[in-house]
C-alpha cells in the first residue's frame, strides 16, 4: 500500500479510537465546564451552558456517569465544575466522590446552571461561561467532543485555535472500501495493536457489565433469554448490553468510534463474538476490527458525527463487514453486505442518547448479519432502487447525503418535540 495512504489510515485510527466514559455528549459538557472552572480558578456562582441542538438532544435522556443517577445538561456541567479534571480529557469525571455527587445535587436544585440553545452553529458546539463576582471564564468546544477551540478570561481571549481540519487526524476523504480492505490485509499489526487491544478490553468489559447486571431496559439480557446458543443472537446481545450499561450511568470507559461510545461498542462486540465462535486467530480478529472501524468512519464522514441519522446503522453495517472478513470474504461480498444493510435500516432516526439506543443497536446488527448472509449467497438488493446504486461507494455517499442534508429538517423537528416547542 502507498505509504501516504498507510500513514493516513493509521492517523485516522489513532484520532478516532480514543477512550471515553459515559455518553460522549454529557462528558464533553463536563469537560468544557471543568476547563472553564480551571481558568476561573474558583467555584462559580453561575454557569451558563450554550449548546447546539444535537448536544442537547443527546444529553436530555441519558444518565450522567458518576452522578448518582442524575440526567441533563445542567447536571453534567455542574459535576464537571465541581469535580472534573480537564487533564483527563473524556474521562474528566472519572474521579468523583460521594461528596461531589451530593454537592452537584444541591447546586442543581439551587439553579446554579442554566442551559441555552445556541442556534446557527454546527451540530457539535458547547460553550461554558462561569461567573464568580466580577470574574468570568468561558470555554468553547467545537467540531470534536474534546477539541477546545477558544478560552476567555474576563472577556479577553487567552487561547484560540481553528476547528479540527480533516488532515489533523487523517484525511478521511481518502477512505474507500478497496483501500480499507487492502490496509486491513497488510497493516503491520504492531502499529495498531495497542489501539485495538484496548478497544476489545474496554468494550468487552462494559458489554459483560450490561449482561451481568440490571442496567436500563436490559435489551442485551432480554435477547439472550430466548436463544443464547445462536451466535447471531449473542452478537446482538453483546453490543446491546454495552449500550444498556453505558446509557444508564455505568462509569466504565469505552473506546469510541466517530465520537460515539455506542458506535464503538457496536463496531467491536459482534466481531468479537463471531471470532470466538469461529476460533479465529487474534491477528485475524484484529484485522477484522481494523476493517470494521474504518468502514464505520468512512460512512460517518459523509453524515457527520451528530445528526438525525442513527449512527448505530453505520456501525452495525461495518460490524457485519467485519464478520464477513472473519469468514474470508472479499471486496464484492463486503460491498453487497453494505448495500443490503443500508437498503434495510438506514431510516432509523436519532432522537437522542437514551436506553432505547440499545434496541436500535440490536436492530442494526441484526440487519447487518442478514445483509451479510444474503451477500455470501450472492443476493443483493437491485441497483437503482431507492438510494442503492450500482456502485458501493456511491451508495454510501447517497446515504450520507440523506443523513446530513435530507434529515436536517427532521433533526430540527425532533429537537422541537423534545424541548416542548
């Protein structure tokens, strides 16, 4: 493989596969508030959090980890200001005490923080402004959940950097199925072993937590009640259970994909389950996960990290391709798996992070496995029907266009319904 492309794909993986605890949006809010508290140098008397609509949507229904079961933008911000350590990045509230949780509850009830919808911004925008007496500090996060774009102290800019450009963490425009497959086949695993091993370790741990204990609506546990011997059921359950735990306050970290822990779990667990069933070698599993992760990122680059399009679909599609890879399938079967999956469940909407994400993950993985089983028998949805084209890449692009542009008004309407407008 061309050295530029090889290095580019390594850079993309290192930029995307990073650890985070809890749902990424409340963690990003906690990080923003924690950094602002650090700049202010004291506990604030007032916090104002301005967020884009997609941030509000993804925080409203999810439990903030290490918060004692509390939900919402204000809770995430207050906990970040009270107990957050910005140096820990997306694990900013991993060192919270019971005293911190109690203090957060008291300050929330006193109305320390208020949230405002910031219109006219991109889908990923957070600004935390903290005030104490005559002093203020504000921090803006844009374009990536942990990308601090601007810091102000007493209305004076003390730090500023541009939004993340694609080249900074790899040029995603260079992604395509053929090159991703070649990279997965030829990459020196020592270049990515630490990344992938951590993804397997972290995401397997939260999956096991969801299967062993009663988190959320127990989608993963429910699936296993009916047929725990079927590898397809176990693959769905393993992915869903990780989301059961994560969406309902479990503080275990996950390795994310495309800014999402749910997508990271969905990329990982079905492939891990199938690899165990097939007794695949560790190297083969690693290569399958490299393919899966890059295919998920490839799909999401057209859509963006946050939209009304459910990202579990992209991850479930990619996981099915990873399963195909474990079975020795090549380019055409992988391409047909993508078409069969996207032609089925690409209409699932994102109405925020919450317990039902686990069920959507299960549906996406189910569709992916069905799509693969069709593809291996050379069955594929006819080209020219709906968004499906006689070109795998064009089909991905069509779905991305629908998710980014076609669902913009859907996104606005979802937000209006959720905030009561």
